[in-house]
C-alpha cells in the first residue's frame, strides 16, 4: 500500500475521509491549521482530532500553531469572501507544511479533508494541492469528499463517535461572517 499523508482540518471531516482512504492507502493524519481562531477553538479541534485518532486507531501528527505567520500571510485579505484569495493563501500555507513533511518522511501521496466541506471550493483546494505536488515532487490525490453525501455521512459518523462539530470553518474571518449571518 502507498503511504498517504492526510491533511486533517478537523475531526468531523477526518472520520469519513479516513475510513474511505484506508481501504486503498496506509494513512497517517497531519493536523496543521494555524488559521483556526481563537486559540481555545484550535485546542478543541486538536483534542477532538487526537480523540478520534486514538479511538479508531490511526496515527495523527500535530504540527505547531503558527497563527502569527497565518495572520501575516492573509494581511489585507480580511474582507475577501469565503472561497476567495484568502482561502487560497490559507490552503497553500497549510499544504506547504504538509508536502514538506511528506517529502522528508517518505510519503508517496498527500490528500486533504478540506474538500468535504460544502463551504469550500474543491477546484480551488485541488489547484493548491497540485502546485505543492509539483514543487515537492510528491503526488496529490485530488478528491471531492463531499460527493455522494460525504459531508452528511461524516457528520453522522461524528455524532456516533461523540466528536464535537464546530459551526464555522476556522479562521477569525469565517467566524465573523457566520456571526453576521446569524444576527440577520
């Protein structure tokens, strides 16, 4: 089996994606999400990712919380819409770290749970993945995990496994935008 490094954005997204990929790959999770804000939200997502990894028996590597670098990179993009340039910058920052780790640790292929989200543009995610694949000479698996009701299946699996499901994508701007919508 090929060794696959799976970028995990959160435990609810990972549970379905991991189950699907483990049929064909030797999967290791990689949690790197300096975009998640505030820190207590980040810590909750880390703990939930650890919990499901232990419960279902897969390894997940937790990388550092480099929030200052994330804010530096997205400076000036606070008003970009969801799926805009800020998201591309964020994907590429995270994929850069994931692909670098994959190269240094003998992984054959990289994938991400990001495409399971109905709030994310799969083509945008895959374009970022292809750029990093070319840069690091590690294959990228361009999946759309929301196909065939993947998001809802993952949500049901999260409930079954008692995983906390967050109510915004993660960054301070997506949280702000969600709060604005709720007030309307």
